[in-house]
């Protein structure tokens, strides 16, 4: 798959660490105009803002809080691409007693 992100405005959730932070860095280095770094704590992306300046804009989003998602959509109307990366990876072993049940705990 090939998609040109040059000159695009992008929003990445979970942008402050792990895979999300790496996505932000890669997008900026490949020519994105601007990346909204959607995070729970705005100061958690200070290092990205220091490095990339106004090309990284922190925006508050908690995916457990629908109002924060609506507010972010209203605050960032110029977004062309959304990467909804934020989440929690729960590792387990195939034969563990709770190998299936965690999948149903998000109700
Ligand atoms: N790493 C792997 O091997 C792997 C494998 C398969 C899938 N994934 C998926 O890839 C994504 C990123 O993985 P990762 O390893 O980079 O994870 P990570 O290092 O644990 O980072 C998780 C990110 O999600 C954010 N987040 C968690 N809950 C949130 C919520 N309710 N609202 C907003 N942000 C929230 C965290 O923010 P805070 O800093 O505020 O907690 C953090 O930025 C996840 O969706 C994960 O399930 C990862």
C-alpha cells in the first residue's frame, strides 16, 4: 500500500508515545504540513513540539470521553487524514484460562 502524506494535515491519536509518536515523526519527516497530536495530556507531547515547532499541534482527546472527540473534530476542521492509533494492547497466551474473555470486557 502506498499513500502520499506530503502536504497533508493529519490527526494521530495516542501521539505521545509508542507507535503513535513514531507515526507523527514519520509523517512530519515525509512532508506532512501539520499533525494534530491527539493526546490525553497536552504536555505529554512537549518534546515533539520542541522538535517540530508549529507543525505539531497538541489537541486534547480521551477516547473514553465522547465530548472530547466532538470538541477535537470542531477544533481541527482542516484534518484530511485520521490515524486512530490510541488503544491498549492486552497480550496473552493462547492456552491461558482468560485467553478469550478479555476480548469481551469492553462492553
Ligand atoms: N505494540 C504492539 O505490539 C501492538 C500490537 C498490536 C496492536 N497494537 C496497537 O497499536 C496501538 C499503539 O500501540 P503502542 O504499543 O504504541 O501502545 P502504547 O505505547 O501503550 O501507547 C498507547 C497510546 O494510546 C493512548 N491511549 C490509551 N488509552 C487512551 C484513551 N482512552 N484516550 C486517548 N488515548 C489513549 C496512550 O495515551 P497515554 O500516554 O495517555 O496513556 C498512548 O499514547 C494500540 O492501539 C495497540 O493496541 C500494538
